């Protein structure tokens, strides 16, 4: 498959050996086959490395960091290592539904070139109870002129912004706005979405394609 139709999936992780296999499997089982999976291990001290290497799929690139960088820093390592023209992000405790990438790539190729970010809704699943609720992201289209305001309103009022796990972003966007701010201990994904909306249009797919797990305490 041509590079212009391929996706680099960046998956940062730290000490998630108990759940990362499920997350990786949900990526490898995508109906859209043109992707590489870059797992960036942020200095785990559990069995994460053994589990990732044990998957044995040549689409996986495993990068182990020797100094802890945090979620934003680990994602930046993955973006720099990416070889494809589109970048998606997965978290090591979440799952993608099988047609996640296919749905986004089909939509993106029918949209104006000014669209840089395509994203979906998610299910938010409580880790203890297993109860799932619909995470409805803000509905943005190329016609919107107040993207930033809508993103912030959903985050602050409805507690449902754009999940980084649900986003597919053109590689060229990072060349324009830069990478994740590694100084931020949290909300680095919200901050980069705000920068992105200053230069690119967003498109919301009103379909649920990601299951994100919520924990009482979590790193990533």
C-alpha cells in the first residue's frame, strides 16, 4: 500500500503489562490493513517489554525509552519515528473497534484538503464496574469557525472533549504546529488540538469506534 494511504499508530505505555496485549490486539485486528504500530515504552519496570515482543507481528515497532518522558514526550518519540502520512494514537489500556481506521480513512479521502483531523465518538468504560457510557465528542465540520470554543466548552462543561485515541491526524499538521508540549503533566492532547484548530479544519464522525477505560488513578 502506498505511503500516502498508510497510518502510523502511536501507542505510548508505562507499566501496563496487564492490559496492553488487549490494546495492541484491537489495533492489529483493524479491517484497514495499511498501518504500522509504534509502541513507545516509557521506562516500564513490569513485563510490558516481554508482552509486546511476544506478540510477534512485524507491523509492530517497539521503542523503549531509557529516561522517562511522560505521555506527551512518549507520543512525540512515536511521531518522530512514524513513516506514514497519517498518524493515529492509541492508549495502552483502551480498545479500538474493528472498523475504526477504515471509517476514518474513507471519510478523510472525501473531505477538503484543509481538514487535518478526523475523529469519532467513544465509549467510556469504568474499570471497576464495567459500566459503559457514550462519550459524545463536539460535532465539528469544515464549516465551523469557532472550533476552539466548541472544544473547550465540551471539555469544561460536558467533560467530553476529543479523545486523542479517536483522532486521525495528517502528518503534515505536526510540521506546522509542532509536537505535544512535554512540559504539561496532563491535558497535552487538548492543548495540541487547540493549536491544530488554528491552522486546520476538524471533522467529526458520529460513530463510536473506541472504548476508553477510566481508572481511579492512571498515568497512561
